[in-house]
C-alpha cells in the first residue's frame, strides 16, 4: 500500500469511528478525546488528519454526499424508461439511508455546526440532487408516463420522504429493508401518478417508429 493510500485509509478510519459517536450523542457532546479513545490512538494522531472537530464533521458530510451523488449519477447515466430510473433512484437512496443510518442522522441534524462556506456547499449539492430528480420527472411527463403539473414540488416530496427513513426505520421491525425499498419506490411512482398502461403504449409506439 502506497504512502498516500495509507494516509487516506487512516483518515477514513477516523471518519468511520467518529460518525456513530456524532449520530448517537450529537456533535457538541463528543470530544476529540472520545474519538481518540475509540480508535486507541492519541489526540495528536487525529489532528494529523483533521485540523479540528469541525473539519472532521465537514469530511463526514462530504463522504455522505459523494457516496449518494456517485450512485445517483450511475443510475441516471443508463438510458432506460423514466419509471425505471425513478424506481432505481428511490431504491438506491432508501437503501443507502438504511445502511448508513449514522451518516443520514448527522446529515440531517448537524447542519447548524457547519461553517457558512461548508453549509453553502451542502445546500448547493441538495439543490443539484433535487434538480436532477425534477428533470427525471419532467422527462416522464414529456413521455406521458407521469402526470405531474409541478415536477420540482414532486421532487421535493420524494426526496423528503426518502431522507427521513432513518427516523423511523427499525432493524427489528415488521418489514425487511428490501420490502421497505420496494414499497417506497411504489409510493414515489404514486406521487408522480405513474401510468403503467401509458408506459406500455409509449414503448410500443417507439418500437413501431423505429421499424
């Protein structure tokens, strides 16, 4: 492993251990000493990779955003019917929230502890996400498979629904993660008034046009 790879590995290890502490106790209630003890290292070790605790929080946000952004980009990059893209979009986002509940909790609860520049960047990334989803919905409306008069409002409704999964998800609850993912994808399609009949008709016409 190269020197830079070792450094990045240690940096990510600090983030992985700090995230559940911030999620459970809150950013203000967790000291660098606590994180160091969790990792069995000294405070100076952590300061080698992060200037202060706020820099650590910023890095956690960046890690969460980059993970979601790359997954969403992969889904949207593949050409497929709008309803399939929306389904996969929601399924991916919900499953990520379930798997990364600590990151999601921090993402939604600790914005007040971010510096203005970092907060501005996070909000810009949120807006970019919502615009991508709204554009996908517009495409579905254009193709006649969604019936929505305000794609951006529909986008806000769907993203709000999936972002709060961590608040009520219970690993010991009656639904398995895969069931929750499937059901919420169907709810998202209901929000945009998806019409399977129109979708089938559209695909038939498209195939006929290319003959």
